[in-house]
C-alpha cells in the first residue's frame, strides 16, 4: 500500500517523531497509519509523544551573537528538571538553536522547527524529538528573539536562569570599542537584576499613566494624613510619586547600578561624550526560564502510589 507526503506529515504530527523515521515506519507498514504508529512504539521512537505532555518549566535561557555577522539571538528552551538543564546534550541543543535563530531569521516557532539543525541532516524539531528520547524528559523551545542590526551584546546570568540581549547603535568605528562593550554588558546586567518594564518613560502609554494616577489618587485620599489637604496638593504629591515610579520601571530613568548618583540615561551620555561618539540604547530582550509557566505541584503520596501499582 502506497503512502503520500501528507501521510508522513500526519504521522509526524500524531507522534512527534522525525520525518525520516515516519517515512521508514510507513514503508515498513505498507502505508497503514495504525501499524506505523505501532512500529514507532516498538522501536521506542514514539515515546517522545508521551513525554511531550509533561510540564517543562525548568531549562535554560541563552543569548548569543554571531561573531561573523553580529546578529544577536536569544532563546528559552524548557526541560522538566534542573538536572537535565545542566546536561551537556541539552546545553548544546540550546546553543545551536540560538545559532539557527541568528542565522536563519525564522518568522515563528513553526518556521524555526522546520530549519536545518547545525551539522546535521535533521530539522530543529527532529533534533528536539531525538533529545527527548535520549535524555528522557520533555524538552521544548518556548520562545526566541533576534536583533539583526546595531551592536548586540549578550549576557547570561547564573548558567541560564536569565538571559538578556542588549541592542545599541553607536557611531561608526566604535562598534567593537571596549568601553561600548562594557556599557552594553553593564546595562544587560542591570536589566537582568531589576527587570524594568519599559526602556524609556516615553514608551509608557497614556492609558498606563492615567490608570496609575487614578489608583494613587484614590490611595492618597484614603490616607488620614491627607484629610485636610486640598485636592490640588494631593495631586502634586501623586505626580511626584509617579515620576519616582518611572525611575523604577523604566531602564533609562533608573539609577545606574554602578553609580546610583546618575541615571542610566546620563551614564550612557557620559560614556558617549568620553569616547567622542554617539550611543543610543535601542532596546533589550530579557528571558527568565520558566517565567509565567505554572509548575505542577504533585501530591507525593499520589506519586508513590503510581510507582507501586
């Protein structure tokens, strides 16, 4: 019984197994889908599908800049346990996925999974499924980002708990300047540590500001200390607090971590003046592993009961 490319695709989607193995399974099963799935199970290949349902909230965030072209990439790849996140096979996979992101510029996760994996005839998805089988845990690329232009500076904190990719524009001839690189690394470390919500206060929406102002006004009016103060004075107090709030949530308005007497914005201007060039902070991407993923809290007694059945 013959089979088509659509059959191979359907089998791949049903099992999570690589394209070549799906073709072999269909060939060995005369194109019968059920028999092909059974064949993959017998070979131990379809185990990846079972593992794919398990929660992966550990893993590694990683940022990398291509030394040849300067393109920067950042990825988060999740695993089920911190132990696997330190496995050399897993770490190598994460780093090579970052290379693919930098060099291939995939539009989304599906496009990334379809890209060729470095030094292999497999795709990124097929290599991921292979790693699931070898390592024995669910592994998945969760997200990625990329900067093609400007000066890109990567920072990886605590072996991949947090990764930051900082993007600057500098004057011609200063792209590899030691002080520019140091500045980028300092800013990336600050982003890792303080996790600002915005790059600059100009990016904060009017809606965000109005909502924050409304909440703070209500809080101020409820405060007994302000009971006898006119509304105009209370509003001034609130606006003063709001401006201070910007110095907490906006990177360029934050005090610079290495010298809190100046803001990040002032520090960047000081470095640019010292070098005799221009420096603009365009943006940053910050990934923290497992961020926003609800980790499963298993009942120990239930787990033990499963094991002894």
